[in-house]
């Protein structure tokens, strides 16, 4: 499961002015929803792998502006910057595949998924709908 520590990666200490109460609340909501999804997938037999570099399933959690600016391909107004998104390590696309087969679970939990064609090796989940409103969306 994901903890606040694994989601924040110490950025709250390095960038305290950006770690606002709103970011904290968003992070808590994101972690709770992603953990519920992980629990549901595991109960269905999906193995959630740990990222080899981080030792937990989170490929990317909260990203302060300076960190986001240095992430190749990151959206300038990424939901990671507001702690409303989480990327899970998904090297074989198993998480994405399961999510596509269970849109009702994403809807019930309150998660939206960036299309796997744009996220090779990870699964991008967010707790707010994209502009399109689609459960599965393209960036």
C-alpha cells in the first residue's frame, strides 16, 4: 500500500512553501483512493510490483513545480503538482489492462486513467476528471 511518505518522497521538506494544507488534503485523498484500487486489484489476483528505484509501487507522486519542470514530458499544469495524481509502476501494463476491464470500479472509487498509449511503463491515475470528462483520457 502507498503511504504519505512514499507518495511525497521528502519533497514536503525540500519545498515547504509548496506543501500547503490543500496539497496535504489532496495527497490524502489521492492515497486513499489509489490504495482502495490497489486493494481491489490484489483481491482479484493482480500483482502490484514495486518500482525498482523506489522500492514501492509509486513511480511518481506529488511533484513541486521545480521537480515537475524537470520531468520529461510532464504537463506544465500536471495534476501531480496539486497532489491529485499518482503514477503506479506498471512495466507490463497489467494495472492499465485491469482498469480498462473494470471501469465501474474506477468510477465507484473516483479515479480517472490516462490512456496507456501515453504511459508506457506506468499507470497514471488522478482523482479529478480531465477536461474531456472521460474516465479514460488522452493527455
